[in-house]
C-alpha cells in the first residue's frame, strides 16, 4: 500500500534526512529529500508529493514560510507534517499543518504519523515510544 506514496522530506540536517529516508524506504514509500524551503517549493511545484515532512528551522525559506506559501498558493490539500523541536508547535496546526512530530521523535511515531495522515484519519493519536530509536 505504501509503495504508491511519495514523501518529500524537507530538513537541513543530513543525519535526520538519511535516517528518515531509510526508515520510510524500508516501509515501501518513495522518498525525495531537499534541505531548504525554497528547494522544497520548487520540488513541490515540479512534481507534487503525496505528503511533506517539513522541518521549521531551515535556511533560505523556513518551514513556517513554506507552510504559509503552500496553504495560500493552491496546495491547501497537500498533507504536511511539521517536524520541530521548537516551543508551541501546535500553532502550526492552526496554520494548516496536518500533524506535528516533536523532535526528537521516535521512529515508530514517525511511521504511525505518516500512515495516519496519509489515511486521513487525523483523530487517532500517534503511537507512543516503541522499539525503534529516536531522532
């Protein structure tokens, strides 16, 4: 089922994108990676993914700026998971994010959140800490 989904991972930390890519690829997802918001916007406009996992603190264009640009620029239905270690990330839910991953996040929580958002079941809570390591 997951092989049909393409996920764009947007994070300026190479270690995070490497691990997230490996975990999602192992689950059968197709993964694309960019390291800043401007590159993400170009990638989304060129070939829209099924889901975006978006870091907030990035160079060139922040995740918050990209979220706003997407939500006001014709991508209101594109599922976006915000990934952040910042304070009060719940505010991104009111700004159009579909879910929040608090850094450091558990890899099982990542997978559960991705599956939940892709299935549009936004009312089910994400899985708690599991057997995989955390990011």
